[in-house]
C-alpha cells in the first residue's frame, strides 16, 4: 500500500465519527427529511466500513470492493423503487467528499488535502456506479409497470355462455397486440367460448397497422374454432377504413357492442325477444 493511498484511509479511520456525522447531515439535508437520521446514519456507516475494508485500493471493480459494490447496488435499487431521483440517490456517495473537505478546512491539514485528491477520484467512480445501477433498476421498474398496464388495459369479459368480449381502449401497437391476442386466446380456452366480440369504441383511430393487428387477432381466434365480431365502428372510423382501402373480409362488424351482442346470441342459436312488461 502506498503512503498516499494510506493517508486517505488513515484520514477516514482517525476521523471516522466526525466524517460520518458531517456526511449524514449533508445527505439528510439534500433529501429534505425523506429519511430519518437513524436510517441515514446506518446506511452511511455501512458504506464507510465497506469502503475502508477495501484497504485503500483505487480500483472500484477490484475484489476488495465486492462488498461495497453489493451494498451500493442494493442501496441504489432501493432508492429507485422508493421514487428517489438519480441526484438524491448518488448524493449518498458524493456527499462524502463534502464531509471530508469540511473536516480538512476546519483542521487545516495540508497532508490531508493530498489524500483527499485520491479519495475524490474513487468517490466519483463509486457515484457513477450507483447512477448506473439506479438507471438499470428504473428501466426494470418502468418495463414491469408497462407490462402491468398492458395487462390491465386488456380485460376479457364473459357476456354470456359461449360469448366473451374484449373492449380495447387507447392505441394498438405490436406489443399490445401480442398481449391482446394472448388474453383473448386464453379466455377462449378457459371459457370454451365460440364467439368473441372485439370492441374498438375506445380506440382513438384505426389505420392500416391497427387493422392488421385486429385481423391477426381474429385469425388466431379462428384457429381455436371461435368467430369474432368487431364492434364500435364509428362513422369517422368507417370513413377512414374506406379511404385507406382496408378490407375486413368476411369478419362481421357492428356499430356498437349491443348490436354485436345480439348477433353473437343469434349465432349461438338464441333468440332475443323484447319483453312486453311495463306496458299499460
């Protein structure tokens, strides 16, 4: 171990409590009270101990810092899932420099300033490691949320024995089409239904791509022996479909869900008779 490297390690060891107190105060101030003093102090104490356990190595990827990297990775993932910003996450490491610098300014230790330069570079690398881990975790969280939203936005409803409905809202892209198709096919298998109504009343616009996605879903349902009816064809959508030359072939379309329901009932061999009750 070189003398310069030893200096910053000794600097932290000899002033451990003072550095930890300053560090905790800075971090808590930047987080605007979102963490308690006890929680902050505990986390930072573990980071400081893991940093000192590295025995002065300046390579953050070295085996001597395995424990520190694991600790910072878990801290970053926790902060990301708790909704902290990247800055609020990385400050847990970067604030160590400010804490040590404040200590040196108070003591006027020139040798300590030389040691601080070595420590500063190491802390910067550790901070970048935290940001990288944070970003990866946020991407995972966003992907999980997006997947959950896709599943929530494609409910399949059983309307009658042998009849299910799939109301669609929003846009229909390739990723969502896959979720829609899987949800509908699974519902057809689970319920043994032979008729499915795909209601697009809530779909903002129908273009060639959306039409192709709908056709693929209908074709997949037919492979399971089920017939589909597309409902929710509003006047403006009908005009767009004609203008684009989109062909639905032999797929039945209806203006609204109730008309599609009547057709599905008739295809099932049921007659809908208007009740005469309530007349004088």
